[in-house]
C-alpha cells in the first residue's frame, strides 16, 4: 500500500526539521565572541558583519521556501472543508444533549469524573481490576471478583469459557515462573471443577497438562503469555460490562467511529455531485449507502424487499408468503392488486393470495 | 479499504488537516516575527558598518562596537526564543505523524495476521479500535476545550482530560486557550484584551477586511457613553469611528445619536411608548429600539462570536467543531428504520438520564437486546432529527426461523435463549420468544427464506 500524501508529509517535515536559523545563530555567536575578546582588526569585523548579513538573508529565504513548499505540496493537497459535510447540523438547543453524551463517555473511560454513583463506582472497580491484569499480570483480583461478585447469581449460566481461560492463564503463569509444585496444585483444584461442568474441556485441559510434561525447555514457554494477558483483559471488560448490564463500548465512540468510517463515502459523493447542485440535506434518508464494519450493522436487522428494493419499516412491514419467502407489504398489495387477485411468488412461482400472507418482524438476539 | 473498514492513511491526513494546518499557521506567524527581527538587524548591521568607517578614534570605534555587542546579544536571545517556539511547533507535527504511523503499523500487521488464528485477530482488532478510541478522546478534548469557557483555565474540562491522557502534543490547546481568554473577557464587557490582540494582528485583519475593528471601536464608544464619559467618547468617535462613515453610515448615525440620548433616557422613552402602544408610535419605538439595542448584552455575544470566527479562521481551526460533524455523520450512517428515536424536546439533566439508565429494568425488550447507539437513552433525542442510513442489501442472520406470532430469529440463538434464561423450566421441546415471552413448541418453528 503506498501513501502518497503521507510520504510527502514526512518528506516536507524532514525539511522543516533541518537546522533552522543555525547559520544566523552561529555567525551571531562568532561576532559576539570576537567583540568580547576585543582582539579583532577592522577588516575582520567588517567581514564578520558581512557574513552575518548574508546568513540572515539566506536563512530567511530558505525558511520561507520550506514553509511555502510545506503549504503547497502538502497542506493544499489534503485540503478538506469539514463544513461541506455538516449538512445536518446539530441545532444549538441540542448541544446540552451532546454534553450528556460526552459525560457518559467520560464516565466510561474512567478516572476523570468520578461521579459519585453506583455506575461510577462500578466502572472505577472495573478500571482497577483491569489495571491489575494490564500492569501487574495479576489475575487473582479478577478470580475473586468472578466468584464473589454481587451479580454472580444473575449470571445463571457461568461463563465456562471465561472461567477456563482465567485458570489456564493463571496456571501457565505459575509454570512460567517455575513454580511447578504450586502450578500443579492449582490445576488440581480448578480444572476438575471445569471438567465436571462440561466434559468437552477434558481434551483442552489434558493438552495443556501434556504440554508441560513434553516441553521441559523453559525458555520456550516464557514470554509467550503477553498476548494471553491482553486477550483476557479484553474478555474481562466484556464480562464486567455484561454483568453490570451496560454496553461494552462507549456509544459516543461507536458513533464517532461510524462517522470516520463513512466519511470517504460522503467525500466520493460530494465530488460526484459537485455538492451544491444536489441537496441531500433535505432528504430524510441518505441518498447512498455508507459501508460500515460489520459489527456496526448488528444492532437492527435490515431487510430490503426483493421486489421494490425498499427497506421495510413499521408502516411497510415485511410479509411472509405461503412459500416462506418475504416481500414488503407495498409490493404484496401491488402484486395482488390490493388483494383482488392471486399472484406468483417472485422466487418460486408458488401461487399466493393476500389472505395467506402474514406480517413478520426480524429480531437480533 | 483497510481492516475494519476505516479510511486509508492518506484519507486520515485529509480528516486531520487542521492538526497540521494549525501548527503551520503558528510557524508562519512566528516566521513573520523573525523576519521583522532579522530585517531590523540587517538595517542595524549596515548602520554599524557605516559608522565604523566614519569613526576615526579608537574611542569612537569602541563606542560603536559596544552598541553592536548589546544589539547582537539581544538579537541572539530573541532569535533563540523564536527558534525554540518553532522547534516546539515542529515537534507537534512530528508527534502527529508518529500517531498516524501507529495506525499504519497496526493495519499492516492486521493484514498479515488476517489469515492467522481468530484469537490473535481479536487482539489486533482491539488495538486498531484503540487507536480510534484515542482519536475519539482527542475530538472530545478539542470540543471541551472550546466549549468549556470557565474563567479559571485550570478548571477547563478539556484541559483536564488532555493532561490526564497526556496528549499535550496532539492538540493545540494553547492556541484555543488564548481565544477562550479573549472571548471570556469580551463576554464580561472588557475589551482591553481584544484590542491588544487586534493590534498584534492588524495586517491580517486588514487583509480579510473584517467588521471586527469597527464593531470593537463602536463597542468602546458605547461603553464610554454608558459611563457618561462624554469627553473620551467624542475623542474615540473622532479617532476611530469617523473613518468608517462611508461604509457604515447608518451605524455611525445611530452612534452619534447616543451623544444626545443617554441609556437611561432611552429606556424611559421606550417604556413610555410601550404603554401608549399605539400603531402611530411603532416607528418611534422602533427607532428607540435601535438605540437601546446598542446597550444590550447581546452585543458582547455578537462581538465574541465575530472574534472567534476570525481567530479560528486565522489559525486554521474549523468553525464547525469536528466532533459535531462526526456525530451528525455517524448517527445518520447508523440510523435504521427500526431505531426508536425520541421526539421529546425536553432535555433531561445528565444525572436523571444516568439514573434512568442504571435502573432500567432487566426485562428483554428489543432495545435492550439491540444495544444500538442511535436508540440508546442518551442519544435517541439527538438522532430524531437526523436522516436514516440507506441500505442496498439486507443485513440479517443465518438460519432465520419464524414463530407463529410472526417474529423471526436466528435459529441457533433462539434455541439457546430459553435454556440460558430458564435452564430448569425449558426442556428440549419448548421455546421462549425473547420479545413477547410467549412459549411455543419447537415444532411450531418455520424455516424462512428471506433472500
């Protein structure tokens, strides 16, 4: 992947970095020292003065050129006017809402605004537990939290996979530190409990124990746990949020991320339509699809009617045909001439009548 | 398209134009100061050369040399300080480049790992997301810096967040704090800092032909009238306002009228006419309103807005805050027809929303299942006025199955849902609708073919 603009930036900044005003400063110093010594003859002094004049002029010219080039070769090439993209401005009466959303985000990211409330305290606890994994690779506080948390009972089905990963890593950590006896004791306490719950783990666990017996080469094992700790840190935060029933990600972050991801599409569209000639600001729906990462498309199912290509909604719901294909209500009414005639399914030619069809609704679980 | 669908590195440069533009403009201004400094020094060198040639005695020469030494020392000191300013600004640009390089490295390694195991993929994905989390925080800091006009700078929420996240080099907070300071003083009715700033930037203001100078001088004049310092008011009028008489005739006319009407008498007259409230008096009260408007506090807000507009433009700061632009774009591209947005106009205080969120009932409902940012409690009012996203294709799930009530779910998830919630009650043959809590038989399931 080549980055034209980025390479230009790096190149131009390297030029900006180069020895600015060094010649002027060197010559000034030389002159000052010579005057302080008071040893020079008139010709020397005149020469030093001439040198300084020349350096000043040269340095000025050089810097001016560098700055102009930075502007011309880089800044003007990446010029983008954010105002062009603000077609649906947030009215100033709603700025208080924005502040609320920011406050939630600040609460999520932790230590700044320690709001004195339940959620604030919980998130503070989460942060300190996470810190113990991230900075000390210490899992014991999390194991304690996992089994002794107030919310444990809500979590009806214990998350065995999480539990297993937790104990696996703690065991590996002991083995890595060459605390073999402790490690084996640890495994004898926890792993049977997991196997008892779900025998599928028997295989994983025996693999884990086998590894220890086969590879006695310590160096091989040491230092490979960094990624495991990082993974567990992510899993832990997800688990914690699930238990206290809040979202794993800050909504503000998700929205901003979606905004950044869709920006290139808006950009392309603006260039195509030459912006002013086309008023997308008056529309209730964006005139183009903005591709987003799949995980941002997992909030509501979206169904596009195969006949009309419209998205179904409450007024125009999806209808299930007797053959279990689905089309929108408006398409159904059109095909059946408002229910007066039978029609054939667009997919499988099954004969359908309006009375055989029923409203459906999609849900993510 | 890169991993996770974020924009390319070059596109990120476009998005962050202002984070390069702002230090550049500052370096440019610094350069102009150096230029003046240099030009003065060049002139001095020529003078010194001449007077050295002219001077005959050693005493005379020594005197010139002494002069030269003093001037050079001061020049060196000033230039060094200016150079330090420039170096600091360039180092900001370098930091911003390193931050973008981080993303580049992450994307490269993510592409390499793509084929590798799932677990490593999760971690790389999280690292990339982390980069965007940092960006989000930077946007928030920028927004808070500008909107938190607390008098005590240290209390500015944006500045606090900036310091706690240690991102001083990634945001030109000092440049924003200067504008906050001036804007704050304007709002308090003090024009000294604004006038000082205008004097420093005379050439720029002349170039863009802004209204700021006239409006500021007019405000100065109004303040003097308010204090009934007529002598200084007249001299301000003569020195600063008269020259605008060609372009600003109407306003000058009203301004001169203030010499006769003092604020109190205007108020009295207005009240008198209001009481009469006749049609005939409309013109009269309209005229008086023009005078009384000049004394209104809204003029401070207007002046502060005008100043900020020019200051931001001069420094390369976008006038619409990027955070708001991304919010608007982000919500529109996420908003689906199924999103539940609130049309309520009442804006609840943060604590109330927070409490509502904390105490939300733990019953499954479409909202609690979806966890959609657009219909979340804190965002759904903002989402109401923004457009829906457009979709060309369906986004559903594998193995869709329909219950007798018409609800369609992912089969695997539906089967495990009942067992997860009520492991003791549900056996192999029973199903629970997560939305309506109705119970069905497993053989009532119908396989659907939506696409």
